[in-house]
């Protein structure tokens, strides 16, 4: 690891912290077992990425996070939202809402307005 990173520098320290964290992690006994049994050698261990060092539970969490982020990005949820009191939530009857507009149909039809209640998280849309 020292040779790969060109001595003790920021990259070396970050890799060291990552290895120590993952080897000491109580939720990751499989990695520790594989290293102690010799299944993973030291040369291989220092070349593993953070994703490869993670426990199976953490890997599935990361996959779920990536899937959710991709889904939200496809739906346009990261668009700039405006805050208004022009809309009333049908669920909690509050008027604290955020909204954005998107052209979801042909250009000769009006834009669709997507509204989210900031109080209860209820979402709805209208044309």
C-alpha cells in the first residue's frame, strides 16, 4: 500500500482509514473472516474498492440508494421547486406547498404542475 500510493500521503491515509474501518466493523464479520483465513491476501486487500470492502447489507443499501436516485432523477424530482401558498393539500388542508412544472405531453397542451405539501409530503399533479 505504501508503494502503490507513493509513500505516506492523503491517498495512503484515506485507504488506511477505509481498511481499518471495514475490518473493525462489527456488521462486516465476513471480510475479517476472509482475510484471517487467507482467502483474501494482503496484496488483494489493499486493491479492493470501498464497495468491495463493504458488508453485504451495506452493498444492498448502496444498490437501493443508487436505484432510488436514478428513479428520482428520471422523474425529474431534482428540478428547481418554488414555494407557494396557492395550493391546498387535500390530505392535511395546509397551504405550505412546493411545485414545479414540466411539459409531459405534446407541446400544444398545457404544462403539468407537480405539487408537494411541505407539511405532510402528499404529492399530486394537475394540468
